[in-house]
C-alpha cells in the first residue's frame, strides 16, 4: 500500500490548477429541467382533458338512463348538474393555468419554476378531485336507492368507489412526491449559485 505525503497531495492539487474535482454540465441539466417542465405540463393537460371528458360524458349517460327508466330521480339530476359544473370549473382552471405559462423566464431556474407551478397545480387538482368524490358517491348511491334496490349493483358501486378512492390517494401522493423533488432540485440550484 502506498501512502502519500501531504506535499505529494499538494503537488497533485497544484497541477490541477485548483479546478473543482467535479463540474456540472449546465446544458445537460437545463435540458433535463426542460424535460421535467414539459412532462409536468403534459400530465396537467392530460388530467384536465380526462376529467373534463369524464364529467361531461357521465352526466349524459346518467340522464339517458334516467329517461329510459323514467324514474324522475332528483338525485340523478343533481349529480349531472354537479358533474357539468365540475367540468366547467376544470376548464376555467385550465385557462388560468395556460394564461400564466408565458410568465416564466426561459432560464434554467425559470423553467424549473414553471415545472414546480405545474406540479403544484396538479397536486391541488388531485386534492380537490379526491374531495369531489364524496358528493359524487353519495349522489350515486342515492340515485340508485329506489324501490327496487339491486344488491349486486350496490356492492359493485361500493367496490368501484373504494378502489377509485385508493387509486386517487396513490395518485395524489405521487404528484406530491414529484412536486417535492422539483422543489428540492430548486433548493440545490439556488444553494449552488450562492456558493
């Protein structure tokens, strides 16, 4: 085993012109941040479209089924109205998010801030949608709770909504972790710039 003396180590250090032992490839890092920004924007777009389409198709089906059965069930009408209003809310939120997209600098930190803003938006949207499930579930059960209660239908709905709740919880946690990792990256970048 060869041990180096302090003078030998100092000579090696001096020969390196006091350059840092590692360097950050800023172009590659910026490219990666832009990819994260584009991914967060893509996820937000996809989530909004899925939620809007779902909240417009479901009430249409609910009202068609209600007309075929000729129930005149008020809970079905309330559920359909809630879903259409939710689609409107998501459209409004989408327009607000799109309006703020051009406010970010086209720098590494600006692109990262844009990615974080989209991640925060996605976390809030998933949180709202988890709470939105409560009135939807209640109104669904009330709309099928009539004279001819179908036990298999009630059980299917219970299993479906339970699975949807757990999937929504998992999704919300995933968005939250993603947001936290972007914020941690931002803190590292700011810390590196200050050194």
